C-alpha cells in the first residue's frame, strides 16, 4: 500500500511531503499515518519506499488530550 500525505508531516528525522505516493516497509506504518489523519491510502505505485527502521510506530500512541489510541488496538 502507498499513501499520500495531506500536508507536510514531520516524523522523527523524516520530513514527509504531500503530493507523492510514499510507502514504508515497516509494519503498520501506512495504517498508522492514515489513522492519525495525516495521509490517505492510494493504489498509485509509490515513488519512494522507506526501508524498515525509517519510522518508529508506537502502538501505544494516543491522540492529544485523550486516551484513544491512534491504531485503536
């Protein structure tokens, strides 16, 4: 799966920009960015695929001011 970011999104050392289909080898990365509201899924082929370890997805991350987990698990 690939995603399009809705706006510039900083994640760790990455600066993810809108307008390009991007993919990630990390499990659940695309799902995380979609659930966080930062990106939308696309069937377009990715122009960049970030290797495993490029992003850190913490399944315990919650939305600010709530106890609701981003990934809902």
